[in-house]
C-alpha cells in the first residue's frame, strides 16, 4: 500500500537499496554529511526519464551541493547498463524488490503501472524534507527548481 506523500518539514522515510554496482546504500547514511536530492523516475531507458537524468548529469553544481540518489523499480543490472549507456555517475537505486517499497513510502508508487511517478524530495543534512515536487509520468521536472531548493538550505552550488 502506498503511503501519503510526506510533507515538507517531515522526516524523510529511511530506506536501504542497492545501487547500479550492487552496493547497499541507506538514506540515513547521509545525515550530518550532506543534503540529498532523491529523484524517483518511472523507467530506465525511457525518453523523458533519460532526458531528466542527463540534465542532472550535466549539472555539476547539483552534484557538488548534494548527493543525488535516483530511484526506479528497475532491476540492478538494468540500472548498471543504463548508467553506463548514459554516462550517469550518481547512484541509481533499485526499488525492484520488494517491488516499489521505497516509492510506496514516499507516496509516489503507481501500482497499476508497477513504477514510480516523478517525485523529487530535497532532504537536508538532518534528514528532513525541505522541498518536494510530484508530477505525473509524462511530465518532466526542472533541475533549476532543485538548485533553488538547495540554495535555500544555504548549500553552496559552486
């Protein structure tokens, strides 16, 4: 069951997932270290998802200011091939099994389609959600909005 989208000012639900290299990452590991831009996207290799993630790849200011964690329900090996094909160096996390459990915690899992909708959460160093946006599957997000949210945290965007 999908929870409600957590509101700004609430604690970000913690989770653990494997990245495209099979390494286990936990959201709470970034507390006290740096902000996180948590980006849920529907499918690796799809047109809009690829354009969004390439836009993040091409924004070194965002990678310098925060940890970018991109989450989809694709299997780890698909994410590895996708990261290599698109030259994505930030973490692509697999929410494959239990299928959609992370997206469900954030209220962005579309059970009918078996994937996440486009949800982004900026999480500060204390683990609190400071900004979010949720859009439908066909609607691309603007990375400039992420940069503005990080700037409001006082994060240096280089």
